[in-house]
């Protein structure tokens, strides 16, 4: 069994997972003050472009869920985006100048 440990928070039903113990022996050796759920396997996160998946615990349903947040753009992605904006600006400028 896999043990996902978390700290309950008042007023929240979905909280961060604190630690994961992948077997009974490791779990037995952990000193932990929070709560936990047992699962047979960890769910696979959805592959969503430009997002990072964070494993969370739904304390009401006692199940694991993922929260997806925007990931920072890489330098190559920033350059591509700026080049695209520059090209659009240049095309608009060319259209204005050629229209005269």
C-alpha cells in the first residue's frame, strides 16, 4: 500500500500532500502528526500543455486529486512568443505603409 500523508486545514476540503510512503515499513518508521490516506497506486496526472500537476488530497472524499497551475514559460517559448508578436507588428506596419 501507498500512504499519502497530509495536514488537515480548517475550512479546506482539498489540501496539499505532505509526504508519500511507498510501503508499510517506511510508513511505520515515520514520525508524523497529520493524517493520511491509503491507496494502492497513485493516479496519473492529465497531460495538459503549459500546466504543472500538484498532487492534493480531497479530505471529504478521501481521494487523491491533481491541481493544475500554469508553468513558467521556457526561454525558447518566450523567444518564440516575442518573435511572433514582432512579426505581427511588422506585418501591420507594412500594411499601413503600403496602403498609402
